[in-house]
C-alpha cells in the first residue's frame, strides 16, 4: 500500500494536472475528464477495498452509481459529488464499512461528497414519492460494481415510475422552473447572473434534458437532434451556448475558490480577460464578455421555454382527439394556441407573411409556434430593402408596436428571431450590448423593448393607480405611435462609438424614418424625442428648477405642449426601464415638479413661444454687436443673469444702457440716470441698485417727496439680485432747475437707503401740503387681485385704484410691511386710473399661497388705498 | 471627531463634492431624502385634478472628519450649497464618539 499511490492521492494529482491544463486552455472537455478521474478513483478504491469482497456480491449484487451533475459528467472544479450505493436487496450491515473505506478519504481531502445507500426497491418507491430523487436518478450513470443492477434500475425507472407518473413529473418540473425563473428574474441577477439557476442558466438545459428523458426516453443529448426536437443548427447553437456558459462557470469556480455560480462584479473583469475578450468598437472587454454571455443565456432560456411549453402541451393533449387548426389570414394558421405558417412554400410565395405572423400574434395574443419562429429565422434573407420600405410591412410593424401588451412580448419575439434587426439594420449593434455599470441593468436592445412596454403600460394606467397621471397625459397625445417609435429607438445611437448617443441617435432615426417614408413632421418629432431624451432628467437633477430662467429655457425647447407630454413620458419610461438605480420616487417628484413648471410656462405662452424665443435671440445679437467695448464672455455672463421677462420686454438699447450702468455701479449703493425723451414732457429715470426688500417703496417715496409725479414704472430684478427700476415721471414744472432736482433726488435716496431720512413723516407733511386739485368724480371701488396660478415662481398682485399723491409709495410700503419682496412691477396710470401689477415673493423667496396670508395682504392694501384717498380728499 | 450632515439641493451636489474633494475629503455618504422645512410642499393642478407635492426632494450628505477639519468642511458646504434662495438647506455638526473600520478593526482617526 505504501509503495502504491492511494486512489485518493492519485485523484488529487490528476485533478491538479487537469486544472492546470484547463487554465492553459488545453482541456476543452474538462468537465467530462474531471468526472472520469473521479470514476477512476471510485473504481480503484472499490477494487482495493477490504470490506467489499466479503459482502457476497453474488448473493446481493451492488453497484456504485453517479448521480446529478456527476452522473451527467458535468463536473466543475468545485462541484459536489453525488453517489448512490445501490443494493439489489436489503442493505447489509457491512455497507457502513465500505462507506468508511471509500468516502472518508475523499472527505479528508475536502471533496464535497454526498452519498445515499439504498436498495433497488427503496430507490423506486422513493422516486415515485419524491420527484427530487427521481430527477437525480434520471441522470444516473454506472461507475462500478454489477452493471446489470444499474440496467435494472433504469429499466424500472422508465418502465414503471415514469410511465405512471410522467405527466405529473413534467408538470412539477415546469412549475419548479417557473418558480426558479421568478426567483432569479430579479434585476440584480441581470447584473450578476447566476450561471446555474438563473434565467438561461445551465438548469434550463438540465430541465430540457429531464423532460426529454421523461417524455421521449432520450439517452444522449444528441438524441434531441436525431429525434427531431431540435434542428441541426439549433443543436449546434445549443452546444455552443452550453460550452461557453460551462467554461465561464468553471473559471468562476477557479477564481472564487469555491462552488460559486453567481457571476459577481468582482470576477467579471477578470473573466473577460482570461477568456480573451478585447476592447472592441468602443466597448470594454468586460462589456463584450457580458454581452456574449447574455446572448448565450438568452438563447438557452428561449430554447428551454419553447421546449418545455411544447412538452407540457404535448402531455396535456394526450387525451384529446384531434388538433384544432384554423386559418387566421391566408398563409397563416392557428394550431393549438400557437401561430404557424401554412407551409414554408407559402412564405416564398408571399414574403410579407414573415411580418404578418407577428402582426397576427399581437392582434390575437397568441405566440408563434416553435416551428414558425424557426421558419422566420431561416427565411430572413427575404427581407431586403424593398421589404424594409414597404408601406404594408411598416404598417404591420407599427401595429405590433402599439398593440396592447400580452403575457408575452411580440416585439421580443421579433427581436429574438432577428426580424427587428432585419427591418431596422441600424439596431444591429444594440443586440446584447452591455454597459458595464450598476446602473444599466439590461442590454441595450432589451432596455429599448422594456421602454416601449412601460410606455404602453403608462398609457394604460387605471385611474385609481399611482400612474394615473401619466395615463392622462398619454391620452392627450394625438400620435402615440410616434412616442412608441421614439421609445423603441431612443438609444439607437449607442450602437456607435463615442459620446453623445442622443444626438447620434437623432441622426440615425432621421435616416430610418426617411427610409420608411414617414412624413417630415413626424420624423422631426421622433428625432426631437431621441435627441432630448436625457434633457428633462438632467435639468431636474442638475439644475435649479426653482429658477424661472432655467425653466423658461427648458420650455423653449418644446414647440408645443404635446411634445412636452411625449418627452416627459419617454423620460419616465426610459428611467424605469434602465433599472432600480435610475428611477425612484425621489426622482419622480423632481421630474414631476419640473414638468409642471414647464407646462405652466408653455400653457401661458408668454415667455416661451417661438416668437418670444426669436425676440430674445435677436436682442441678444443686437446687443452683442453694439456693445463692442465689452468682451463677449462678460456679456454672456450678464445675459445669463437677466430674467426671461426682462429680456423679453426691455428694448435692446435699454439693455445696453443697463449693462453700462451695472458696469459703473461698482461699490455704489445705486446709480440714477434721468433722461428726457425728446418732444415729450416726461422723463425716464433708471435706477440700478443692489436689491433688497423695500427698495422700490423708498425710491417711490423719494420721487413723491421731490414732487415728481410717477406716471409709470417697470421693475426688474436680475438673477444676481441687481434691481433695475425704470420710472416714467412728469417733467418738473421748472425745467431750468431740473439738474438740481435730480441732484436732490439722489441725495434723498442715498439718505433714505442709509436710514437717515425717515420717509413716512416727511411724506405725511408733503401729502398734506399737496393741495391736489382732484375733482369730485364718481369713484369705482378699488380692486385687489392676488393670483397664484399664473406663475410657478411668483405671486402676482394686481391693484386697480384711483391715483393720489404718494400712492405708489404707500402701496409698495404696504407690500414691504407685509414682508413681500417685489421682483417685477408694472405701473401704469391712465388719467387718474391706476393699474399696478407686482410679482412678489415673501422674504424667504416663496410664493404666498396660504389663504390667511392672502386675505391679510388684500386687507392691508385696501386699507392703505382707503386711507390714502381719504387723506387726499380731506385736504381738498 | 465630528459628523457633519448637510441637507442640500440636489443640483448642488457636484459643486459640494468637488469642494470637499479639493480640501482632501475622500469619503462621504449621499442619500436621497425628502422633507420640508420653511420651503413647503404645494399643490399642482392639471385638468381639474390636484397633484400634491408634499415633500421637497433633497440630498443628504454625511461626512465624518477629525474635529480640526470640521470648520473647514462646514465652510465649504456652506459656500458651495448656497443659492441665496429658500431651500438651500441646513448643516448639522455632531460630536462623534467612535469610528470602527469593520475590515481591519481600526478605530478612531485611523478608521475615518
């Protein structure tokens, strides 16, 4: 014994050699070889056993049988080893000794060996009761001992157990697989796929094999092809997929140093390298690797579903008499709840059947038969440019696109058969394209289909659900198919290298839909949606959406409200279809806020109409041309600070003058410039100052104090808190002294701002001294309107009243005392009727929207108006 | 050691992060939070139906630093997160008793 190598140390040595060979890439049949060296070990242990020979093999024959993966010769580096010690009759007492001899040394070297000791009868009755046991026995393989015992076992397993329980077993298998798919269908498993249990994992293949063995008594996997269950090319592809996934799994066992079947992030990059993937077409090696893996697993998953579906149907129908068959449209028929072609020749005669069958599938909610999918693939060469451009083909395609979602996805079937890429070759680079991060859960092609699916679900949202709002918007869209097309192709730019997939994609879709013969306007809409599909989310998260200018700029992108609806829905669907990291309630709220703000601006039409955009652009150009002394960059910065309303309503020569004032302002508290308008008897006084609450009332007060009658005023606040107040005042009666008057105004204003001049008492005297020559006329009652609906950013207060000296000061002072900050104001006087409009926020920068506050403000203003006119009247 | 928590406007994250990286802060926790303070929620009306926006989406930043560094961190956040409008958020500074790095078992300063 000491001279000879023990079977176990031989096993260890062989295994090491085998692994070394595998890592060098020199052992394509590792799994089989691995199982075989285990077989050798068992055989030698058995032969050298001291207990074995005393167990009267002639009286009670026994055998060592490999089960499970070991039985299938699918032995990975760290797989466990399942063995059955089978006895023809009862289990003798010596069996324990044999187990000690054979299995204990294997445990000692750290092998995970599980064994069962059973008699033939126990095995069979257990298999009837417990389908897990049945499953492991289906894979049983003879290792050593009496081989006829193994044959007995398999014969009875098929002849008795499966004949009696076959149907229940297949139902059980199919149910268990559905459970497994549900459990591993979670998005985390897409990022880190489970190679064994996951969707398209090796279990899917095993399940096919079990079903095949139970149903058709198949011995070798190859029989699947020989018996016509798979075509030659399908079997070929299946073998390739299996070989790839198996190699990955074996490497994963090696890298992780344990029986690890889930492809965690930490191993993905390493695996891509060892498997020889290289950076290609702007894709990282790991993205290429994961793309290939997804492709193979997807294939396996589909084969599994088709195969199992067929087996379940076949079993279930065994009692019925005849297949139902009906023609749904010439050339296409429905057989057993699946659509098929009448004959392959029919396709040759009428290639459009290739798309018609998908259309029917979408309309009827019936899937394509396995055979039909296969035929579509084989005849794809018929899809040429003429086919792609055909009106009828595009119409059918569009019907699939807009059809209500079923339990299965027809678009997915179009993608899987290659039909979609045949129709839109631009999508080719997207199939199984992976983006390597934790954010993008799905390959690009799957993500696009999910986006379409989610768009349709949003459109279909029931009124009492969370998504009802989206459903409402969807129904407002006149051409929802344009939105769905955009959803299907919004990431098509990812098929190319380089950055900016949105603009790349916009170019591509222009090309696609021109080829398809879409009207120009529709092409514009789709390419707009593709171009801007990230815009709303970026703005919501990265920009200050409480800044009116940002929102107005955002609104100017949309030619109408419907485009906003479409882009908003696309943004929601795109984010949801990306993965859990790209969408949550938090983002939903941010995005909805932005949506509403943009919506209101578009609905009001004032600031973001195409005309408004034009006007502002023209002014900008004009100012840039004329302000030659200022560097372009400074001008850009300044323009960025100007509010949309200011830019829209201020003539460009005034903007120029304001810029000049602002440049001169420096550390001064304010600058005042008075100008006479030729041929009129009024003056324009422009004040540029650092804004603070109460500024406006102080200016108005100082003007009144100096007998300057205010005819009108415009107040703007730049975003950098620079106030530009433009007053129209009546020329002073004595124009000779005008310069002195303005000097006094500046002086007073300086004192007032410093708090050295108390305006209230000074004005009180003034108003009393101001013997107004107001005539007695019929007064209409004062009106104060507080409007919170027009703007998302400001509360708008409109005041209609009769003019009296110091009115503007009184009103603005009241607003200040109500703790309101004036951002924009328009003051207009017609004869003695005054219309004042103020855009205000409270000192915190918020709109005033509580009904209590609103009532208090109205009350305060009305009181001011009443007192003011009384005062004025008293002194008449 | 101090723990500094700041609730900021979402679009200010990049600025704040950049500012903190510049002064050598390497780690921080960022979470999406919702709440309201003086900036209240509001109601939006679309085609007659009301949509209530109760909470304002914000980001919460957590940074743990040595006490000496805390004033500097606070200053950077304050500066970078400011827009001057309502809802710029708040910064909370608390004293921290202990920090343990689970992997190595390091404690205190070493574990930050």
